[in-house]
C-alpha cells in the first residue's frame, strides 16, 4: 500500500513541490516564479495539501500532481482558486474596460517577447525590432490573440493645420493604439511633445473613447518613464488616455 506526501503551493497557485516530506530540500518560503508566500496545509483547518502518491520500493513515472482547488478535509477554497477564477472572468468578460486591460497586458509583455524572438534555433532569421515599423508589426501580430477587427492607419481629423494616421483602431471596442519607439533623436522630451499633440487629435476622433499610447523604450532613452506616464495619463467620462513606456528600470 502507498501513501500520499504533502504538496506545497504558492498563494497564486504555482506548485513548489509535491514531495514536501520526502524531499524537504525542495521546500521554499516564497515562490521563485511570482514571489508569493507558500503554504502546505489548508489555512482554514490546517489539513495537509495532498501531494504525490508513492509506494515504497516502486519508482514513480514522474507524473505531476494536480493542484487542488478546495481542501479535501473541510471543503474550504484555496486562495489560488479564487484568484484564477477572477482572472479568467476578467479576460472572458466582453466589455470596454477588459478589452483595454487585455491590450495593456500585451504591451507589458512586449519586451520579453521581443527578446525571446532573438533566441531562435540554429540562429534562424527573426524579427529584429529596430524601428517604429518593426514595433508596429509585432504588436499587430500580438493583438490578433484577442481581437479580430484591427484597422491599421485610419486617418485622424485634422488638428492645428495637419493630420496623421492612427496606428491601430479597434472600432468595435472604441480603442485607438498609438505606437512609438524611442531612439537617440526621440527621447522623453520629444516623445512627450508628440503625444500631447496626438492626444488632442484623438479626442475629436469619432471612434476613439480610449487611447493607449505604447512607447517602446528598449535602450532606456526615457530616464523617468513613470513620471512621463503620470503627466500624460488622463481619465474623463468620455475619454481615457493611458501611456505605457516599456520596459522600465534601466
């Protein structure tokens, strides 16, 4: 007959180890994936979380133990169950706020994706993000994960004697995405000036209720990204502006 070991899981639902007792060296106080604290027993009744099933003298095949959603002793819901349910609801619920959040998530991961594309098998050709057009191409591809109707380069109404094109228009969602990539001649001051003009234009665009300005800054030309974001972000009843400078922390 076999027995169950104990499983250790972080509060966000990442498994640390399912052999808590057999291999104590695998225990961790905090998750190395997300940084959350870990638990190995129910916070309501202190019953151990069921881990790997093993039989003495029998070598297991290494199958991963499923992370439970509720305590088998008291039925209490584990913390990660509610968090995962809330995240899924936010993604699946179809409304303007969540569409905007989805775009923010894509933009926040853009730099990681760009770096990953450089690491291809046998040094095969890849997309190098060298200018604003490369940035637009990759972002356009990523937006197709969540959106079907993506309209590039729609003309905006004239402003101050000139006009320009919207990088991406999600007409059904009422969202416009403006894309910029910093360079030696386009640093924080010039980016800010351009975005101020863009924001004024988009306020009169008939299909723009929300504007997301994505500034890709892989070389760190913007010395105070959070400050620039705070200066330009705005939220009114009928018009919202969100500026995202990615990455940060140079």
